[in-house]
């Protein structure tokens, strides 16, 4: 069954404590926890708040930078990711989102090997914790200092190199929704997707990563959700809204809109002819 989550980046100005209380008040059942916000709240208190308000954790983000692009060594990045996995377990998250890091002067082959080696090292811990590591590709215009994985083919290549069901991918509609034949490809991708993130845009993604409210842009959100439904995806749909439009947004109203938009998307998917069977 499709489950709604909201990423803490959506309510950028709020603290972790404010996110928990306001998400619960809005009837949002789960949240994507941002390590940066969590660091401002004691972990024990954070867990207590989540339990008190009955919020699930769809995912924890982020770890990675395995290519050294953020100034850390390979070993430092891997150890940080292991710490993040343990934290994700304590929070009750189902997956940890990771970014590869940029090429950082490496050849593509070497960069891929570094990411493969890091992910393979994380697999035993993920297995013992019953968690999934979710590798996120990004649109080339937005990848910046986060990742060199900017196409589905590159991302799937890394997943194949790792060769573990404990390592999957994040499907962010903002980053991937304008790729050619993307709706048709979802049945192929769905078994390898750990988390679907919902964002919309009024134009092609840019370096600023500006998004718009769900349903007010040009992305085929209903078609993508219907395709995921037909493929049997039953994980979280995490609403992630970023950019200039939301810098001064009325967050309570934004949460209501996100919840209503999700309900419409899931409702449309349940009655869409495309949801009856995946494309052949």
C-alpha cells in the first residue's frame, strides 16, 4: 500500500522538533529525516518525539561522498555511512539515502569502482540491520557537488556492480521525470527502487533545483505513480519540495496541499487503466 512521507527539506525553516509536531498535526504519517536537522536535537529526544507523535521514518539522508569530492577520505566516508546506517536503524527508518560524490578528478571507471567498493562494504551491515542503502541519481543540471550519477544507465550499472538486493536506488520525479520514456521504464525499475520522491517543476531542472507544488508543473506525476502501482511498488512516496518558491512558504498550508495531492495521485493510480498490468 502506498505510504505518504514528507522530507524535512520541504520545511527548511523548521527545526526537527517543529517538523515532528507539525507533520503529526497535519496528518502526515511519516517523515524523511535530515541528519543536519537531527544533529540539532539530541538523538534520544528525537526518538522520543517520533514515538510520542506516532511518526514513522521513511528514510534517513544523507551519507556518501565516496569519491572524496567533499574533502573526506574514502575510509572516512564509508565509516560515516556505517554510523548513518546504525542511526537509521535506531530511528526506525527503512533505508539510508546516499550520494556517490562527484568524479573529483577520477576517471568514470575509477569513480564507479570507488562507489561500488563503498557500497559492497556497507552491504553486510545493512543486511544485519535489515536496511536498504538507496543510491540517488540526479539530473545533470542539479548534480553539482553531490553525484556523478546523472542517468539511469549509470546508476543501474553501479547497482549491477554491487550485486546486492540491499542496495537499490531513489527515484526522484524531479530529477528523472523528464527522461525519455520514463513512464514506460518504471516497471523495469520498480523492483530496484527503495524510495520514490515526489517533486514537480514548471520547466527543465536547473542548477538552483527549483521545484513547484505537486500538480502545478509539467511532470507526468499521475502517470508515474500509476506505473509504480502497476509494477507493485508499495513503499513510501516522499514529498520533497525545494527552491525559491518555498523560501517564505506557509508550511502548514504546504503540508495540507502535499497530503491532498498525494491522495489524488494515489487515487488516480488505483483507477487508471495503466495500473491494471505493466506494459509489455
